[in-house]
C-alpha cells in the first residue's frame, strides 16, 4: 500500500488525532470499528456526532453494541449521515407509522429467504444509491448468519496500474431485475410489479467525501459493462467479482442482539452467510441514508 493510501485508510490519522467523545476499536486490517461511549437511544451532541461521522469515513463499518432503539431513534441515528429514505421496492413486513424502517425477518422454521446471500451493495440500480445502511439486530443466534463486508477501496488499490487505467472511464448498466425476480419467487413477499429502467454508473467511482476511488460493480445489479463486447464484459466482471471479495478485504460481523451497524454503501460490498439452523429466529431493522449520483 502506498503511503498516501495508508494515511487515507485511517490507520495513521486515528493515531494522529485521538478521539475524545467516543472510543474506537478497530476490527481488522480491512475495515470496521467498534465504537463505545454512546447511547443512541438519547439525543447525541454535535461534537460526538462529528466523531461518529469521522469514525465512519475512516472505518466504513461502525458497530455500536447493546443498543435498544425504537424506530424513531434508529431513524434519528441514520439522519446523522443523510436524509432517510424508504426502500424503492420492498414493502413486506413494515412497522406501522415507520415506512422508512425495513424489517428483515427470518422466522423460526422458515427457510432462509436467500435475498442477501450474494455479494452486493444496496440499491445500485437507483440513480442515487444509498450513502449507507444501518442494521439494528433485534433477534439472532450469535455466530449464525453473520454479515460480511468487503473493502472496495482496497479492491481498486490492489489492481495493477494497467488494469486500473483500463477500468477507469468504463460504465456499467445496473438494473433491479434480479431483486424483482428474487423477491417475487417467494410466495409470502409482496410482489414487485414494476421496476425502473436501468441506470448507468462508473465501474470505478470516487467517494464524494474522502475523494478515494473504489471498485463499483456487484453481481445482482450489474447487467454488463457497456463499452465491452458481451463475452468480454462477462469475463472482466467474473474476474472483478472474485478479486473484490478476497479474504484480506473482508470483515465478518458476528451479530449480537442490540448491535447497531452502519456501513458505507459507496465503498463496500456485503454478504449474509446462509449458515443458520432451520429454527433460528433472526430479526433486523434496517434504515437507509440517501446518497449522491456516483461519479
Ligand atoms: C440488506 C442486507 C444484511 C443482513 O438489508 O440489504 O444485505 O445482515 N442485509 O441482513
Ligand atoms: Mn444489502
């Protein structure tokens, strides 16, 4: 890693300017930090919000333990990062009065719904994909159905210079067709009847807050790389999907009830490990902060 990349990754800046309102404990080399000293069920003062936002930009995944947030407090937390928006398509299992909270539930005895056991970043088929999502764990069995996150800044930085030059300037077509198909395959989901036309995003995007470049393709949403022939596009994407999730880029989050995890959807992909027993109950409340058009 270059010196500049090292600085931007937060390792050094965290040492240079210590946090005073919160504690920050790194999870692993690739990404992730556990933040302490904050109770998100109460209003949080501006200086603390500033440190939380800084920890988010430096670590991409931030974890708060032992929280118990009603939907309005989960929304208030998410608003530290940007305006909260509803999922464009999913309408299954909503909380009365809080359409912004998406309820992800696998009831005991219900087979894993299999929506998220594929590496992806959220809603990249939108013109302005989310800045990030928050998951609040309300029920789980610790050690099952972990969520993995892969650092896409590092995925870009680990490419050779000629490969970076080749990918820079290419465009990918993103569509919600896969999400629609997966959703509608399950009888107890509200069917998605209509999806928006595809959108086009750069294959290498620049993070609007850090200025760093990251790889920005994901299997469920990307239909093709527009400038390439079909077979070329397939091969290049297959290589990138494998490259993007190599073990050194990954943090695996082991859920506990009460966890609040915020992740940066602009520079990460994530994946839910489908390894839990049939009779486990897993319940997540998810909110999403609005993002910008990728460039
Ligand atoms: C999602 C998602 C992760 C999880 O909501 O987009 O990928 O751990 N969920 O449930
Ligand atoms: Mn997701």
